[in-house]
C-alpha cells in the first residue's frame, strides 16, 4: 500500500459507487487510493440500461471506463482487499492488507454486497447471457411484461417478488426455505397472488 505517508482518502470497493466517489475526490485534488477485491456485482451485468449517460453498457466495460477516469485524475487503484481497518488517532485511520499498511485521513466504504448464488447446474451460462439477474432495481425494467421467477429465502425473495410486480403480472416466487414469514409480507404476497 503506501507506507508511512498519510493519504487523504482510502476507498474500499472498486465498483461503480466507489469509483464514482474516487473520481470526485481526485478532482477535488485529494490523494486517493482504491482497494478493489475484484468482486463487483457490476462485472456480472451483460448490459446495464440504467447507468446515467449510456443507453446500455456492459458491466466490465463500465468498470474499466470508471477506473480509467479515476486514474486519469491521479487516483491509485490496487487490486487487493483490506484485511483490517482501525482508527489510530483522531483523524487518522490505518488499513492493512497483504501488501502493507496505509494511513489515511478518511475512508469511504463502498463494498457493495455479495450475492448468495444458489447451486444450480448450468447456472453460469444463463448468468452470462443475462437470463439470471440479481438486482430487481437494476434489472426490473428490462423484464417488463415478461415471466419472472424469483428464487431465494422467502423473506428476502418475497419482497423482491412484490417489487417486480411493478413490471410484470407474471411473477413466480420459488422459496428456498421454510422459514415462517412475517404476517405483513404473507398478506401482501397473498393479495398479489390473487390480483
């Protein structure tokens, strides 16, 4: 990482949010280091239709363009994960990774989330082709008036299924558990099933 020097900001996460923050910080003439474990959900997107300024763009291309722009303004990007982060003193944080220690004045946590991928034979091909998607907010519009299946734990998947009814009346919920469902969610699912 950087050794003894104190940099202005460490951005943990090299997805669209982290890289957008990095671009602005670098343009504010701050020294910025991005650590990226290479697990951005955006890398799985075959075509994104909801990123401002693009009619569509593949996730890997979007990430590459954001990285290039951040580096153009002087940001440094390291392809590694932070192992630990702690406050050393008022206004100073210390981040450790296998490459060393970095002292920073501020930290932006843009780690995103990691999807729990169910083990389904042949899942990688539909995922690559965009048939299986993870984010109803990002991808719901593209499924307008199509048959949609939502797979996952009933509490989480049920909420996503309800949201996706905004786009299609043909939404199926495939629960992967038998956990009791909160009565409010159960009632909402019943009402939508009858609608």
